[in-house]
C-alpha cells in the first residue's frame, strides 16, 4: 500500500494520537497507509525543548516525507488566525519539490478573502476596501486590508501558492465543517492519483 504523509498542526493537539488513528483508518479504506510525523519521532520526547530537539524533529519529518508516496495536508487557519500552519506550508513546498501527489483538506470552507475579512472585523473592527487594479503584473485579489496589504488568492482556501501547488500535483483541497468528511474526500481523491 502507498504511504501517505499526514501533514498539519494535528501534532500540536492534546488528542493527536486519536486523530491520527482516525486518519489512518480512513486512509486504510482506500488501501493507503498513513504516516504521521509523530510516528518517526519516537524517543525524541526525552529531549528538552531547544535547538537539538528542533533539528531532530526537522530531520525526522524530512525523512518521513522522503519515504512517502503521497501527502495529505490540513490547511486550516492556525492559532485563530487566517493563515495555515507555517510548518505545514513548508511541507507542501517540500512535497511538491519531491513530485509527490498531494491533496488538502480544511474544516473552514470560507474562501481566503472571507477569512481575512472576518478576522479584521472581529479582531480590529475594521473593514476591507476595494483595490485599484495594478498597472503592472497581476492582481490576485480585489480587496486590501486596513494596512493597505492586498487580500489575495480569490477563490482559494489559503494562499494560492498552497492551493495551486496541490492542484498541480493532481490533487485538490476539500472543505467541510466536519473535518472527517473533508479528510475522507481528500483521501478518496488521493487514492485515485497515487
């Protein structure tokens, strides 16, 4: 069976083991084997937080990605923000460079600009404003935030570099408020392209 790297901030949750087991169970229904980052980090719990542990985790995750046949990514907004976990974003790029088939999933079905608009309104009480079309180069968004920064990636769940990288690998990102439904749709798609 093909090995699928399970990427996302699940590793930081108190019930990570239980969630990874559910993911592996879903993947098994599609003749895929899930490999969670924590599967390759046994023994590292003895190291104190710091540089040595950080390097060991990085090398363990990198080795797991290099052995994988495919990857599935949780692109949920992280820490109550609008952006996905930065480590997971790095892993999308790494797996894309390896040429792995990839899919994504999120339990936040709002398009990226709606996430930013909601965040700016709830945290700062501010609205987005319409953008003037760029005279040079493309404009990947129609709004700017209160700091004048373009709210990009219209039609995508996250930064277009993430969603398009997944699409270019043959996959797509699935969204459903029920994470298991979104994950299952991503797993089923992955089983067809791996």
